[in-house]
C-alpha cells in the first residue's frame, strides 16, 4: 500500500508559513489551517462560546461574533489567560484537524496542516513530518509591520512561542524564508522530491 503523509507546517510569527501553504495549494495539495478552525469554533461552536464568555466576560463577543481585538489584548498580555483560551480551543481544534486529515487522505497521498503551535501544543507526534519555516527576526518583524501589526503586538505574540532555535532541533525539514517567494517554491519542490511526491 502506498504511504500516506500527514505533514505539519509551522513557524514563528512572520516566518512565511502561510506563504508556503499557498504554494502547496498552488500545486493542488490540500492545506488544513488550524487558525481558521479556531476562528470557526469561536464563531459557531456554542460550547466554546459559553466557555469563552464565562472565562473572559461579555466583551468577548459583539453581536454574537468573536471580539478578536479584545481577546488578543487579554491573552497575549497574560500567559495564564492565553493557556486558558488554549485549553478551551486546542482539544477541539486537534480533533477537527485529525478528522479532516483522515478524510483528505482517503483520496490524497498527502495533507498539509498549518499551525503556529505544533510544539507549543505538543502535537508533533501526530504528524509524519514537521516542516519549519524560519527567517531572521528583523525580517519577520518588518513583514508584520507591513501587515499593520505594531512592534508591541509582534513582541507579545513572539514571547508566547517557542524560540526558533528550539524548534530547529525538533523539525524534520527547515527552510529559511529570507529571500523571494520563488525560492520558497523551490524549497517546496525539494520537500516533495524527498518524499517522492510528484509536483
């Protein structure tokens, strides 16, 4: 039987992991995004809503929709509150990722899962391979500033992520994204070639 691959794509804030995922999609591969699942659960899952409202108060939602700005300000300034939100979301997100991955692998040889928190959530063993997208801090910061982040917001989020040096020790593939999208595309092709996946 042909081997099926479940591959995580991770990286610190501003590394370009989303860009790498877009390249995967460009070549026709399925990408499951943990962040999108989290947002969907916050918006649509009544149990999640109840728990978030109970923990963080009525300002967590505006007209039934998640108040992301309010939640981000709270959790990225307070490690305990971040852990509390993660304890609400992570188990359901992980379950959904597994469900979607298994569905995808019925008709595909490989599925990619994008998540910033593979190591933080301690789920690396769920995947056949983990790809780490990395870049120097200054480049990552400039990318996020161009996207409307403040340096303070960048710093807060970065503080809650495991440093790249630690991630590098644990990742199966490390691609440095400090130049062009074209080069990142070459890295993607190298990865597929290594696994004998046609692109």
